[in-house]
C-alpha cells in the first residue's frame, strides 16, 4: 500500500513539498505559504475568508475579473458535451467558431490562428512558423532570430533563447544558436514618463546596427513584447515600434509581437497592435484568451504567412507541428465565452477609460519613499524602487509582502512592484491599490 494512503488528508496537507511549484523558493514558501481558495470579481479569498484585492489579474490573465458566470457556465456545458477531440486531421464546431471570432478580434490582416496551450508554446510555435515560412518560400538561409533585452517569452527553449533576462538562462544552456538581441529602448532620462515616452524612437535604429553585423538575409524574425511585461513594464517610446516595422519590411524580416500580456484589452484595445497602431506579421497570445480559466494560447498570423504554407503541394501537412491539447473543447468554449463577456460588458472600453486615472494615480507615488521610477501604459504599472543597500533585488518582494498583509495582491520582481489588475477595476479600487502601496513603501527599511 502506498505510504500516502496511511496518512490523513490533513497530515498530507501539511506537507507542501509534494507540489514542486513554478518560480517559487520552495523552502521559503514552506515557512510562509500563501493559499487562495476562491475568487470573485476583483478579489481572492483565503481559506480563512480574508478578502484580497487582486492587483495582478491573477498573473496578467483574469482580465474580465474572476468567476465570470457566463464563462463558468460555458466550461461546464462544454465538459458535459465533448470532453476531448484531437485536432489532428479533425476538429469540432467550437474550435472553428472561436478561430473565426478571434481573428475578427485581432488586427485587420491577421486572419489565421494556430491554437496551443500556453504563452510559452505560442512563442516557440511562432518562432518555428517564422523559420518555416522562409523555408517554404525557398529562402532557407533565414534562420536567425532577434529578441530584445529584458524581453520575456516563456520558458520553452525557443522563448528562453530570444528572451533578454540573462539570469533566467543560468543552468539551462546551451540555448538556440544564432540569436541576437536589441537593447532596451530606455534610459534614465525617460524615468517617470507617463505612458509612452516622447523620446526614444531612435533606439529602433539599433536593429539596423544589428543587421550590419548579422547579414540581414540570414534573419527570420524579430520578436518583441510591444510593452515589455515581466521584465519590468517598459512601454515603447513613441515611434519606436513603427520604426521596427519599417526596418523589418525593408529587409524582408517577419515581425512578431508577443502579446501574451498586452492582448485582450490590457491597453484599452483588443491587442497592443491596435492600441499602438502597428501591425506585426504574427501575434502570440495566451492568458486573457480564456480569462485565465482554462490553459490556452494562440499564434495569429497574416494572410501572407499562412499563404506561404498553402502554396505547396495539397497532399502534405503544411506545418508539421501541434500539441495533443491544441484547440481543446473546454478552452475553445471558455475563449468564445470570454469574447462574449468582453463585448457584452464593454470590458475594453472600461479599460480604456480607467487607464487614465490609473496612470495618473500611479504617478502620484513619485516622491514616495524609495521610488526610483514609475512606468505605466494602459492598465499596467511598474513602480521601481531604489535597491536596498547590500540587498539589491529584494525590495519588490518586501513591498509585495507588505501589500499582501494590507489586503492587496501585487507582484514583486527584483526591486520593482508590478501591477496589472482586472480591467473591471473601479475608481475606488484604484485608490485602494495605490493607497496600500503608499502605506507599504513607508514601512520598508
Ligand atoms: N510571453 C510573455 C510576454 C509572457 O508574459 C509570458 C508569461 N508571463 C509568456 C510568454 C509565457 O506564458 P506561459 O507562462 O503561459 O507559458
């Protein structure tokens, strides 16, 4: 008999090590575990019944707020109707319907979606599509990939390779060869910019400089988050993405926007591409697609990209790639219901309207203890703190802990406090979030 069968559930519950948690210092977590049992609207609820205001939309994903009943019901109905069907050489009505509606939601010209199960899978799929696109067009030389400093693109080997957060690569090498990186389009002079910095478009010229070093005819794609998210919320300077687009066009290089965070209303438009007026060739998305309820990701591609694959002989598999759970019926149902909720509740309009006060209120923290920079766009915010002498990189976690103790969930990352609330946040909740942060900053030594 397995040993676990001899122990009561309560005893087993006291052994949190069974669950080896992602991105978590296990031994520290064991000392001070954080558990949430339920969620509704803007709040998480602990097993003891304490309500915590969610300043992170879970993990940048529950954009329409928790426990949206229409989504809950859609998942329930889907589970009872069709638990699973492969998407290899067969499909189901919800997958067809969701693909069509998602492409309508996406920027004009991006008309085809490949379904996956996470942001990491979306990125690795997009990178493979980019290389295979050139290959399909008879240009197999184009294999190099260009990412950007502070970029986060998930934890697959492809995403990790193009990412610009070096510490995350430690211990996992060697990664993909032939990857180059653009520098961060940011400098100290841009600190405390509200929204997109007015200056800094010239940082895009670094792409031309990279292409001088790497033969442009060897480059398949450039991948950037329109707004750097996990790397610390860096909005693009005005004109920067436009310039990247123009340089990619000039050299026949595909431009990929990783919109895993910026998609689904975060910037007050369906995607950052529409909010910022720049259309890439490929968009990766995940998180907000199902309002965080069922794992799902997508790679949305232009007619040109798709067309390159369809030009070959008709009896071959055009893209030899996919996952068992691609277009899972529960995920498609949740995705369709999420788009219903967005339309019926005007979620994007709400985000657009409240982002004005959100950003203004965030910038009122300028001058608060330890605050070194504040960066905002849409309903995103990073409050960068000056490092604690002798303990650089710890202020974010300390700030996040103080906020949680005061009833608000934020994310601590290095010396930065990061915020990405559900888009349904009210004016009084915006005040509550920043009021609690202000109080927490005053307690940090
Ligand atoms: N790309 C970006 C821009 C992300 O922010 C994330 C997740 N934070 C990912 C990819 C990876 O997504 P997942 O964790 O679903 O694999």
